[in-house]
C-alpha cells in the first residue's frame, strides 16, 4: 500500500519555495511565490495571510509547480501572471513588448502633475507616445487627462496588437489611437506633448542584463553603441512635429540626461530640466521647443 503524500499548507509552500527561489537567484523570492500562489488560487495576495494553515490540493499544487519551475528559470513574473499593474490599470503583459517599469510610472505621474498647471498646453491638447510598446504611457495619460487626444506609436506590429488589447481591457479604446510608425515619421503633427521611453541600453551591456530583462524584445532594449541612437533620431522629428512651446519628455538611462541635454539646443529645444527617479538617479529629461 503506497503512502499518501503529506499535505502541504499555504505557509509551508510559501516557505519552501522562497528558499528555492533564493537559490535560483530570483529577486524578492517570497513576494514572487505569494503572487504565483494567489494567481493559482484566484485570490488577492494579502488573502493568503489569513489562510496560512489551509491545506493545498494536488489540483492546486500541480499548476503551481509548473509556474515555480518557469520562474526559477527566470521567466518574468509578469509574463507568468499575464498582467502587470500600472498606475491603477491592469495591463496584459507578455513577450511582445517591454514589461512596464516603475520608473515609467513615475514619468507619467510627473506629466499628470504638470498638466494641472493653468498654462499647461497639453492638458486638453494632442499627445504622442513614441515607442508605445504595451501602451502603458498612452493609456495612463489618457486616463489622467480626459481632455487630451493621445496617440501611441510603434514600429512593431506585435507591440501595437498588445497595446490595442490593453486599450480594450481598460475601457479606453474609444479615447486612444495606436498607429504604426517608425518613431514620428508616420504621425501627423503638431503635438503639444511628445513623450518617449525608447530603448536606451548600450548594445555592449545587453548580455549583462538580468535574465528576466533579456526576455523583453531586443528591439525594446538595444539603444546602440551609447544607448542614444533612437533618441537622437527622434530629436529632429520631435522638433518638426511639436507646436511652438510644446514639450518633449524622455525617460533615459544612467548618465544619459546630461549628455542629451547638451545636444538639445541644436534642435531648437530650450529650458531642459533633468529630474530624478525614486532611487535618486537622473532619469528624465523634459524640454520645450521653440
């Protein structure tokens, strides 16, 4: 007679998997298993804390084991869950586009805060999100600025398909447009605000990125020799398609805001402001044209 496998509780699974994830190099190992277990049980993560002694059935453990195996192989948590939270929006997340990052949330928050100023020209104006990817910036600004007309642009058909799916799932499809364009080349100006989180990682640094980040599309990461290839291509296009007094807002990598700020006057930009992210690093460059 075979002996039945011992029953495992919620807390036992969390504890054992946390140790396993630590050995596998997964950041925030306990948070990861809590998210995965809540996903399998179709509960909120915090609900697990009042169910620590609950025994788990084999029907619950089997799909969890597969997710744990994939996460230990450094598949991104957001891809396993299928969604990511971004400024109150639940967006679909998969390998078609860059996973939205907290730094990009902060850029949207900065722009939403600036829009409350009386003289802000783009609160009810035209906004272009260049390299929209999952659509996170375009959708967040559409939600925050009911009077604005937002267009998300991307050269990738896969990314545009994902962005449109996210527009539908967030109920914003009637208020935002997603279009195919190599940067701004196919967009009709003028715009009051152009915002971009374009690839800014130098090609030589791609191999040293975390395994999870390397699951993002290479085209969403590779910024060329110094990381600024696409952004430099954007500058003359943005200068052409911004209204006089319009704003360009960029998310950039380490040391890049100061480098790029020195190049802005040649394209007619002025009053460049370099702003820090939540880790205190220079991350955002906001400038005015004309």
